[in-house]
C-alpha cells in the first residue's frame, strides 16, 4: 500500500502474510488499515477520515468507542475478566434482565452465545428437543451465520459451497414484491400468496417432521425486504397451527436498528425464540444469545439442555451489553433511529429513486435501508448478477470510498445502515455523497 504511515504499512504487511480473511480469495484482498475510530467515523492508515455508513457489519449500533461502554468494559476488566457459565455473575445477570425486559411477550430467559450463528444453532437445537422433530424451514434470501447448520439455513449464495442436505433444512420464498415469485402486483397479494406457498410447503414437507421455522424479522444482508403487513402474523399462526417453533432471527435487525428495540415489534408478533447478537453491545466484545419462551424453557426445567459454551455470558461482553442498553435508553437512541428513518433517510432515498435511473427500488425503516441498483428500470435487471458482483458495483463502492464514505454493499445493493445514533448532519453528509455516487451509477448504465 502507498501513502500510509510506516506502522500502518507494517500492519498491512503482517496481515497479508499471516491473517486468513473471511469469505475471501486470500490473494485478491487489500484490507484497509484502520488506526482509529470514533462515533460514526474511521481513520485509515493514510490518515484519511471516513464516514462509516456500514456500521461495520451492521453492528456498531451506538457507533465506535462510546465512552460509557468503553468505561464499563474497563471497569469490568479490573474486577473480573472471565468466569465460567456455571457461576452467577453481576454483569451476566443484569444483561439478561435488561434484554428480557425488552424482548416481546414472555421471552424472559436468555441463553448467551458468542455471536449470531451459534445463537441460531442453539435455537434450533432447543426447538428440535422441545418438539421431538427435526426439519427446519428457512427463507431464500436470508443469512443466519457461517457455522454448519446456520449456513445451511442461510438462503443466499454463501450457502452453496457448504450445502449439506443432512442438516434437514428446507427453503421457502418470503415476500419480495419487487422481484415477486408469486406474480403479485400488490403488497396484499404478495403477502397472501407467500403465506399460501408456505402453508403448502409445510403440508408437503409434513408438519410432523418440522421442528422450527427461522426467519429474519426484516431480512438484513439479503436486501431489507420489510415484510408486508400481516405476513409475520400469518407465519406465527401457521407455526402455532402446526406445532412448529417460530425463531425470529434479530441478529442484524434487533437492538434499535429498525427504530424499535426489535423488528418484530413493528408487527406485534411474539416468536417462540428470538436470536440476537451484533447491536446487543455494538460488537465491542463478541456476544449473542437466544431469548426463550416459558414453554421451551420449561422443557429444560427438569431435563438437561445438552449444549453450552466456555464463554456463555462472558463478563466483558455482558458488561458491554449492560452499558450499551443503558446508553441507548438514556440517550433515546432507538427513537432517534426511528426519526432518522422517517425524516432524513427515507425521504432522501425516495428522492434518489425519483432522480436516479440506476435506482430500481429503495426500502427500509429506521437506519436499515437498501438501495437496489438496476441496469434498466423496466426489466429490473440487477446491476450485479445474483451470487456475484460486477465492475459497475466495484466502481460505485470505490467512488464512495474516494469521497470518504464506507458503504455496505451486497450483490446489486447499497445498504444505508449507519449507527443508530448518527447525527442528522452526518447522515445528511453521507446521503449527499451517495447522491453523487448514484449519478456515477446512472452514467455507467447510460
Ligand atoms: N443472522 C443474521 C440475520 C446476520 O445478519 C448474521 C451476521 O451477519 C448472523 C445471523 C450471524 O452472526 P455472526 O456473524 O455473529 O455469527
């Protein structure tokens, strides 16, 4: 790399020599060296400041280096850095209380994991043991994590290299009106037909074989397709009718991202299990978990739950969660995310959709939005093929970066997912850069 300090260059060289990166061909990557981060900003090795519209992997919900959370981690480190899960610990107990008080319904028991994938793995294990059944239904265009079962439940191209039918996973089509699988022309039709499809799929797979259905309440990486009114209620009813455990994956959508504590809160739906990670402590220390219904918790009242982790409810991670949730509450961060979506991001994105012919659709809520880019608005041909990227998308990401904006992109989409507490000024700054970048995209498809 050129133009970076000697220290940063050494970091980069050691990385290239010794670090094996996720989801990458190792020879073709060129990681940006980050030397500092604060709030919604990052500083790179060459000293350049970037506005982070990605919240990293959509996890820094309260931005970088929040002083209350940093202080809580430091304080916890001075008293007790680690303790086995079999002991009770103040940070873990308090984090469990704060989470249980915010999860919907009576999801009041919390099993802590290290992240989202293992939260989903454990949720399915609980569902299988609770129901005595095996199969798991999950949606196409979803992501549930990188471990064996979680990647098989995933409905995006990252599943293909690890596909393994023995995991008992079956996929269904969720609602997605812009690219409807049901020839629908309205949200109502899409909702009704998606539910009919799911009902049929359950009948043909055999309700007596299905333990669980896992669904991102609002899909994240797969494209932020906010479900139409009635869809999640319909899924809840089908699960109840057929004795299927409904798992809401809130790993990306939870903890304020959608303008409510959890995305299911938009739809008044209570799942049987709710999985979380990322925003629970903004990712300052790895943490995830499962919020468990009384009925499923009762299954493991006198029967042993056959699962655990060395770091379940790790003190540093749960102390960070306590401080994060308290800061979100004290600073009104969830309400701020809702307002940003309604008054700043939503209106700006709808303006982009009117002005930029490369924009096929915009959708989202809170600080959880996607801009779907197309080559042609009539045919809706995506700017990158399903399962791949394209030179155009590469140029768009590079143009944003050149202008000081870090974006979260997937296939043919740019996601607008800044921290939930980004200021209106910074949000507007980033949106202004995106406006310029979309003008470049328009020219690319001219
Ligand atoms: N579920 C969803 C919806 C996610 O977005 C992710 C990660 O992006 C995961 C699960 C997996 O979480 P982790 O990477 O912490 O294992």
